[in-house]
C-alpha cells in the first residue's frame, strides 16, 4: 500500500511539473519563413548597394521586405509575449528592424520600428 502511494505521488508530481505555465510559443514555421524572406531581401539589397545604379532594384526589394515585415508584425500583435527561440516576439521584431536598417530597406525597417511603439 505504501509503495503504491509513493508511485502515485511520483506520477502526480511528474504530471504537475509538465503543466507549469510558460510563455506561449510563436508559430515557428511562420516566423522562420518570414525571417528567412527578410534575410534574403536584406542580402540582395546589400549586394545591389555595392554597385551604383541599382536603386530601383533596392526599392523593389524594400517593397517585398515591407510585405514580409507586415507578416512579422501581425504575428507579434497576435501575442507579443509569445516566444520564438527563447525571445519574445517584440524582441524578434526589434532585431529584424535593426537588420533592415543595416541593409538599406528603410520602409520595412520603419514599419517594424513603428510597430514597437
């Protein structure tokens, strides 16, 4: 009887340990896809900026990046405290905004910064 009580207690403790509250998770595949797209646009814009006369191409990439930035903002607004790889979505958006700054995608960067308030 005593052994059964110990086993029951251990099972209950294990079940409760798995039920502790934690921050919700952001939709991983959506965030990965969006960040990947932003990274591609950023890399392409950086390459174009290395050579004069490609401002039209950078503007086009900025428009595409802005669409992806909107997707990231939408995910963040659904649950700002949701986490992606251990960081809350507000921090993910802030990091993306800094990256867009660094590769001349100003419209995408501006949209991301404004979403943070």
